[in-house]
C-alpha cells in the first residue's frame, strides 16, 4: 500500500518507529515530517498527508501528534478523508470495518510502542465490511458535498 505518514514534534519519535514498521511490512511510505523535534503546527502536516489521500496519491495516511486529536480534526477537513483517532485494537479494527477510515490518527503521549504496532497492523489488514456501512459512509460523503444548515431526516 502507498501510505503517507506525518507527525508534529510530539509525534516525531513515534513516527520513526511507525515508518520502520511499515517498511518491514513492505509498504511504500512517504514521510511528510516533522523531520526533527522542533515545534511545528500539526494542521500543516495533517493537510499534506490528508491531501495525498484525498487526491488518491496515497491509499492511506497515518498521523501522530500528542493526543491524536488535532491531526484528526484537521485531516477531516479534506474531501474524501475519513480520519479517526484510535486508542486500542478494537477502535483500530472497527474504524476500518464500519467507517472505512483512510487516515489513522494516533496519540504519541498516551499509547505504548507495542500497542501502536499492533493497532497499525490491525488497521492495515482489516477490510471495510461494506453493505449497510457503505450506505452510511456514502451519507458522510454527501454531507461533505452539500453541507446542510438543517440536518437531513433520519432513516
Ligand atoms: C502540540 O503541543 C499538541 O497540541 C499536539 O501535539 C496535539 O496534541 C494536538 O492535538
């Protein structure tokens, strides 16, 4: 898979380990920084990684910041990007099975190295289930295409 990866300064050390794992798993990795522990603004990196996914130039993205939250909020602003901050095996798995998440956001501060490795492997290996979940994901895309002031009727 072509995987775009990025972090801010808080995620810099974890990013190096994630990239090493992805390479061991024979993925094609693009690193969008941070390239040192010097402070950077997470939306700048999130925009680069998410735009690769949005444009179909990367199959998936992985973003790492202190909490995994800011990266997720920023990445979700780009068309076609479904980013989720995951905390454990189950959220990593379900984000793929039900939500077809294409950008995984991780907390560098709250997750251990072995857990992150396991989550990344699960997230990459888990297929989207489709079916009723495809209908729901399609509704997310429709919200993106035509934002409404009043919510659509529930069904
Ligand atoms: C940077 O200090 C911190 O705000 C960032 O890494 C992240 O946690 C934001 O959501």
